[in-house]
């Protein structure tokens, strides 16, 4: 069974986003503030707000980045 979560990405300032991880029912698990967001190794840009279903989310605290993976890949 694969656990999917919903990710809310919202722009807070230029190149900085608030990323919230939500359950499939909309309950928040975690929020990362003023981070750079990546979806499948591509930086998120030119959006105000985005909802996406993800399979895996990695938070890199030292770099201030959240990486969101939406497909299965062997790592």
C-alpha cells in the first residue's frame, strides 16, 4: 500500500514558499516556512498557490529546501 499525501505550496516572497503536508482528508501534518520547493528535481517558480499529491517529501533543513516526489523511482 502506498501512502499519498497532499502538498500545499504557497508563495510567501520571491523564491520562498510555505509548504504544508496534509493528509488525504485535509488535516495538516507539518508546515515548512520560507523554503525553496522542488518537484521532481525542478524548482517551483511563478506560482502563487499549488496543491499536489505526493508519494514522498524530503526536508533538507541545512539548505532550506523541500523536495517533493510524485512518482515511483528507485533511489
